[in-house]
């Protein structure tokens, strides 16, 4: 996520992070490189220039040149300004109305239909709502079919009308259907075009006037950079939308849309799409995104995702097993599945401070645990419960059954034993002993 921008900003700020002398000259030179990094990320020139001017004024106003840690102070100023540039505070979605009507807008290929499903799934699981998806793209039968497939996948009803070529009537009928069937959220997926045209804008404007949504979201492909910002302005002039959704942030995103769109349309980024899975949706937090852009990770979001998958009862059972030395491979599999539910693996790694930079050229597949699962599934129930049973002949059979090598089986066993010992140490007073040992090593 924003790897190129992160690298360039890191290089630009590197000089000031050192212990050498800081002067007004190299502050100016650093900010020149910062501006260049923003322009390379496809940020609007005026916005990039204003950004660096503001940072310079604040830096010199806070006596960066005379502070004991000028590099760190400069990074903080840049971080704070990036946060403000992207909107300052996170803004939630408006869920008023009975039902709440949410209108999705954007160009074809921006990811509207997929995101409509993600949003329905998010509201269903996080807000315990009963959403209804509405197919109003009458021009592409594939779009209607896609929405039905998505709805089936997440267990959400999809409303569509075969043969009706009036998207305004379809959306109005869908709201009536929602009221009659207990749906408290209506998400209307509209038609897109390859480019902005008058017919499309009139159509979505008519839908907007007819259903008067509580929330109108503009969905934009974040990989399109400055073009996305220009399109957003056109849509906003017609719809006066409430917020922006940035999709495909897991791709090779330059960052121009995320950094420019708030300044141009003065509307908040409300959600981001971070992968193909229906769970790959996050509320947009400008401060957390600024941290990630500057390579500081996003520990808060990582902890939140972990807490979402945390099962208190399962944790108690696991604690008892660890205390009795009964932690087995079935328990290990449960832990792996919890991690997988947290989202895209590379995205998770990017939330750990420093890990994003270290792994920038490493391709972490979502199936990173596949070979581990194959090895465990090739074990008998008894072997999974009592790993001590695994002798040489059993390992050979497991390797053959899983299509992996004996070396890989041995490596997994070694990692499993190390993890078991660590978990045992953390029980009772072990955690305190471990902290004391670490402090003694300083």
C-alpha cells in the first residue's frame, strides 16, 4: 500500500533523521524532495506545493533547527500534515432513516458492485443490520448476475427486476420491498460508464432525487490517481455526495487519489477496499494511513482486527490446554484460521512498524499457510493431539501425503515446539520472568 510513496518520503526525510547538523538549507532541500515524491504519486501540483509550504512554516516556527531531535520533529510535522490532507478525523456512515438508503456511484470498473457487497457484509456483521442489495445497472446483465453471486456469498438478499429498464422505478420498488420485508439498510448499486457522460449523470441524478438517500458514496479505483480526483469533482457537482470509497488499495497504488481528493471535493474518504475478500473493507482513518505512508505501521488497526476474531471462551480453553501441556496441532490450526480471517497477509504485515519496508519486495501470498495446513491435515487425529508420536516413519508418511518434503515437516515441528514453549512461558508468572530476562539483556 503506497510503497513507492513511502520509499521516496523515507529517503527525503532520511537526512534529517540522522545526527548531523540541521540547517534551513537542508530542511528546504528535504521538502523539495518531499514535493517531488508527492508529484510522483500523482498528487495535484498545487496541493503538493501548499503541503510543503505549510510543513516548512510549521517546522521553522517550531525551531526544528535548534531542537535536540530535529529529524523526529520534522517527521511528526509531516505526519500531522498528511493526516490533515486526508481529512483529519475519521467520519462514519450515516445510518439514519427507516430504512437507511445508501446510493453507490462511480465509473465502470471502479469496483462499485464488489464494494456494495462488502459494505452490506460489513453492516450485517459489524452493525447487526439487515441489508438489501439493489441491482440498478440495467445495461450490463453481468453486473446484475455479479450482485446476485455476491449476495449469495454473504447471505444478503438482492433485489432486481427482470425486463424493467427504468432504474428509478427499480430503486423505488426496492425501498418498498425493504419496508415490507424488514430490511433496515438499502444499498443501491447503479450503472457506470467507461467515462463521464451526460446520459449517465442525468440517470444517477434522477435516482438520487427519487430515493433521497441518507448516504451517497462515490467509489473510485485508487490506482487511477489524479484522474480519479477529476472524476470525483464532476460527480460531486451533480450529486453533492457524502463521502468517498477508495478501492484496490492492495494494488500498486500511487496515492494521488487518497492525498488529493479531500482537498479538491472537500468530502471525506469513508471506506477503503484492501483486497478481493468480502471482509476486505476498512473504515478510513487519516492518522493511521499517514503512519503507514511514513513506514510507522498501524498497530491500532492490527489490534482491532485481532480483537474481532478473539473468542473469549476459546481463549480460556486454550489457556487450560497450554497449562496442562495439551496444546496440539488442531489448536494450532484454529490459531492459523483466526489469523487468516484478519485479512490480506501483506496488508497485515504492513501494519507492523518497520515490516512494510522490510517486506516491500517480498510477495506474501494469501495462501501462505497452505503447505502448513496440508502437513497438519495429513496427520492422524492422534498425531495432531499428541505431536510427540511423530517418529521418522510417521514424518515420512505425512510428507508424502501432503506433497511436502521431510525437511518442511521437521521445520513445522520445530516451529510448533518453539511456539508451545513460548506460550507455556507466558502462562502464570512466565511473562514477568521473560520481561526481566529481556531487560537484563539490554
